[in-house]
């Protein structure tokens, strides 16, 4: 995703990098170039907080704090903003707010997650300390269960049910209220989802996080030999936000990198982040500005 040279590129680092101290110098080296700003997801904080080793947890927290990162709004929060903006423009012909994708303030991301009173000055340590792991841990089972189900569906059957699947998936992202603050009926929201389906090409161009998720799901479903794991949900969130709204995606996870590369090939018309799975690729990209992975 090319950006003007005067604007730092967003370097999204996956938790596979955060969890390996041997790769931290490469991140600091990238930052020292003055051309990038590290972007992180709160999933990084979830994984750090879930670790039982206190010394390890502290070490990783200090690393994150040293980066002064941008915090990415979580996938669902961004996707719902994308859908709202698309409908406001193409259906209602009404001005829409700019999408909030990232912020140097963790409190902004926290607001999109909780929709409660903003916790001004929220730190990574405070965020981790208040996470409810008994509530969140079971959520990691949903993604592998869904992927397993999709792997069992034949391609012809999936194609035949494309509209049904799309509408079921999208309806949850349709705003509950219209542009004038009036609550919309269930039938109206279904009508809006149908509107998006009938304009899929324009919809996916306007909603890159939605487009990336669909392509990523398609790519994963093709690999019937792989057993989905509980880390697939967080990995998907990392991949969706990194590709859609960052410039470089840095990960040690080869499977994740391969999937991200496949999504880039499927969505050639979109400007998606370059993918680096080795430090030398990141170094070359920062020096030349040319992607080392097609």
C-alpha cells in the first residue's frame, strides 16, 4: 500500500513477532529508519495477558511500550464502520463520518470494543489487568469450528449458497439505526444487506476489511488437510486489519504469511499491505519500497 514518503508507513507486527525476542531488534531497526510506525492489535495484549510466566509477560509488555505503537481498532469495529459508510453513500445519499482505524490512544480502541465510557489514558497494563479471560477464552473456539464446517462443504454447494451465506454474514454488520437516528426494522436491514450483495464489486472496494475476510475464509476452506486451531481466530483478525489498513505485515507464522499472500493475489484490485515473513524481506522492503512477496 504505497503512501507519501512524508507519512510513516504502518508496520503491523503479528503476535508471533511479539512473542519472540530474537525478532525484536528487527522491529527496532525498522523504527530507527524513521519511515514506519508500528501498529498493534489488542489481540497482542490478550495473548500477553494469557501467559502464565510473569517474567515473560513483563518482558513483552516492556517491548510493546518501547514501540509507542498505533493501536488498531478491532476487525468488527472497522467492518461495521465500512458498511455504514457504504450504505450512507450509495443507498441513503447521506454524508458519513470518516472511519476510525487506528489511534495512538488505546482508549479509542477500547471504546469501540466496549461502547462504554471512554477510559482516558488507558495503558496496555491496565487493559490486560481488566480482561475477563473466562469470558474471552471460549470465543477462540468459534473460528476453528466454523472453518471445520466450511472445509466439509463442496465448492459447488458453497457457490450455490453464496447469496445465503453472504446475507447471513453481512446482516450483523448493518447499522441498527438509519442516518437520521431512526431504528430500522429487521426487514429493512435485510433489504440493505441485499443492496450490498447486488453491488458486491463496489461494496468490496469500499469495504476492504470485509473483502479481505471473505477471501481469507475462502483460502482457508480450500485446505481440507489442515486441522483448524484455536489461534486461527486471532490470526484472522491480525491478517484482516494488517492487509486492509496497514502498509507492511510482519509475521513469523509461515501459514499466516502464505494465507495473506493468497488474499493479496485474490484481491489484486485493492491496495493491500506487503507481507514479510523474514527479517531480510522487511529490510529490503524498507530500503527499496518494493514488495518481496507477490
